[in-house]
């Protein structure tokens, strides 16, 4: 039975919330914090760049495969033990990554990290829904959204600082104290949910896991292996298509499938999953583009790159603080429309980036985009589960976060591929317009560019390459702007959540 108001008030919400947020931030940080440490790790581990890519790929693939299993594990064994075991596994795996001395070791430990950490974000979302009454769901999702979005934003800056001032090993060691505090807090304060004993659809899960794993491998290694010109990528694509086909047919025909079809009978949940997929594309693709643009094309050091991109996180946090109070008082669709509009505006401004700009435009567009994403994320997370039965919440949060991860993987892969190809195309186009007459113009004469000398020819090629790359970056930003604008009409498919006037409810606890 559902607890009464008195029983609900016995929950130590501040401690549960703080502990859940610590676990969320810990896992979210690891999606980006290790990226900037790869060059230092490569030297220590004596590995090639291709081999080092597996440090990131192994974690991403393991996480993606295990996220769908979160809902079944929480129902079968109870949410609290699954949460606590995940924290322990993630913390121990982080410490092992820090002491790794070879590439096979760190790849293995990153797989363990991904397996253990997959449940942290979806379960944290479910916990915050369940310990708060319906009228406070907006504020709860604002707090959860801060952890989910701030982790990837602050990861590169924190990773760069730890690597420069200490060692790359500290990008993993930093998880240990956070994990210990989160474990202690949840072990003493978090109630457990009732266990639901049911059969496990092994065939359905296996096909879903194979499909997701093959998709992630294809996206992560596609650019490196020249996409479908590689037998490896073609193999991943075939496995993905066959596995997803079998999973869909099995789900529609099996009496008790791994993923409940009732999830997709809810219009709000189905529509918001389209939105979270596209927000994953825009949010993480931008995060993947701006830092390398600043470092490679404009010569920013790692630490300065982190400092000028960090205000984006401040915009997100400010928006989530504000929107947490607005959800429930205003139509969530209008709030999301405003957020998506701000995001599109920031992307339009980013199409005007150039090599001679100062950091003012970088900071202002980052803050505006962070604010827009924050304004969209909170009501989206709230509306997604406003009409979904509580018994489907574990599965729902797992699938919701899975689509966000897949969206980010696809977005990053697409923009990186377009960046590489557009840079090559624009380089050829710009080079066609360089003539001896052009080189006698004052702008070139002022920098003493002499293409008859090897040094001058290299300098000229470097200038053209940087300009071509900046045009390619601008084209990527324009594509994301178009995608953002195109999804705004889908808001009309959402039903605003009904205002709750009844007694407070939380999940059924033991």
C-alpha cells in the first residue's frame, strides 16, 4: 500500500537527495572527464591512439548495454540494494582504473565502471520522483537535471585541471570519496521498494543488448575506420539491424517481454523520449565540438578552454533553479518552447564564430545555450512521467536515459563525421581561390607569407586548414539549430500534467 502523509514525512529527504545527487554527478562526470587525460594516459600505457579509443568506447558500450537492465533489477531485488551495489562497483572500478598499469587492465576496469554505473542515473531519477509528492516533482527534476547536465559540462575542465596539476590517475581517484559518501548516505536513509518477482526475458534482453552494443561500437569507431568502407563497421551494422529486428518482433509477440509495451502506450512518455533523444544530440554534440575548436583552431590551452566553457554550466544551473519553481504553475509546453527557442538562438549565434573572435561570444553563447537546455530539460523530465504509472517508473527512467545516451552518441558521431568531411571540402574550395595575386594583398604581405619557400607553403596551408575547419564547425552548429527548431512543433503532441490536489504519494516502500 502507498504510505500516508505521516509515513512520507518520516523520509530524510535532504540526505537521500544529497546522496543520490552525489552518485549522479559521479557517474555523469565520467562520461567526459577522462577525454582530456587520454594523451597523458597514452604515454604512460604505451598505447597507440587507436588503442586508447577503447578506454572511452569500452565504458560507453558497457553503460549502454546495462541501462535497460536497470528496471528489471530494481523490480526483482529492490531499488536500494541495486543502487548500493552499483555505487560500490563504480567506486571500486574507479580506484582500479587509477592504479592500472597497462591498456588491457584499464579497458577491463572501464567496462566494470560502465556495468556498475549504468543504474545510477536512471535510479536516481526514479528515487527523486518517489520520495517527493507530485507537486514537488518539478523541483526534484531540477535538482536531478543539474547533476546530469553539469557533470558532462564540468568534466573536461576538471579533468584538465587534475591532469595538469596532479596526474591522469586522479580523474578516476576523485570518484572514490564521492562514492563512499553517497554509499553511507543512502545506506542509512533510503527506503527500499517492494520486490516484484517475475520471469526474466533472456531472449529479449540479449537482442536489445546486442543491438545497443553494436550501435555504440559502430558510432564510436565509424569515423576512425572510414565507416562502411570498413568490414568491421559493416559487421556492427548487420548485427545491430538483426538484433533490433528480433527484439521488436519478440516484444510485440511475447506475453511478458523484457521491455513493457505499456510504456509506449503513454503519449507523453513516447513524445518526450523523442525530445530527450534530440536534446542528447544537441547538448553532447556541442560539448564535443567547442573544446577541440578552441584548442586546435584558436590555440587555447586545456585549462583556459575549461574556464571559458564552464559558464555554460552556470546558465544551466540558473535555469533549473528558476524552472523548478515554474513547473506546475505554467504550461510545461510553453516553458520547453522558450528553452528550445533560446537553444536555437544560441546555435545561430555560434554559426558566426570566427578565428579572430575573443572569448566574449564563446561565453555568452554558452550561457544562453545552457539556460535554454536547462529550461527544456526539467519540464521534459517531469512531463515524461506525469501520466506514467508508478509501477513502470523503473523501466521508464532506464529507457528515458538510454535514449539520451544513444542520442548523444549519434549526435557526436554525426557532427564529427561532417566536420572532417566538410573541412576537406572547404579546404579544397578555399585553396582554389589562392593565386599569386591574392598573396600580394596587404593582409598576406603583412605576415611575410612566401609560398615559394617550404615554411611559407606550410604556413599558407595551415591558414587555409584553420579557416576550412571553422567553416565546418559553423555548418555543424547550423545543422543543430535546424534540428532544434524542427522539433518545437512536436510540443503540441504533449498533454500538460494534471495538477495534483489529492494526498501526497511516494512509491510503495517496504
